C-alpha cells in the first residue's frame, strides 16, 4: 500500500544495500530475498503495537491462498511438468 509497483525493485535494492535484506542468486537473474530475522521481529512488534498485525498477516495469507488456487489446476494436464519444474526451481535453498 502506498508504493507504486515500479518502485518495488529500487526499494528492495536499497534494503539489500543497507544489509537489512539478503539476496541469494538462484539462476541467471533470478534471486530470492530474505528479511533478517531481527528486522522481521522488529517489524512484527511495530505492527502489533499499531494494531495492524492481523490485517497484514491476513493480506499475506490471502495472497498465497490466491496463488495456490491459481496454480493448483495447472499441476495436472499438459502443463504439469512445466509448473512442477517451476515450483522446484523457486523452492531451492
């Protein structure tokens, strides 16, 4: 909320440069980003204090529930192999 989609990558890069987020390159230009645990805990505490924790937790749940609903039908039929390979690539450590 309040951040344009075009700004996300620049903001994420800024957090990586400040060592608040770590980036792990998987393949070519594909990366996985991780928030430091201490920063995650601090953010959670701030959201709880502001009474916003439940709202953001529910938004996170809703996003992944929708992603699951959209992906599940693709795991059978002609595109099954593509989606299983894609999922395996995304879930590598």
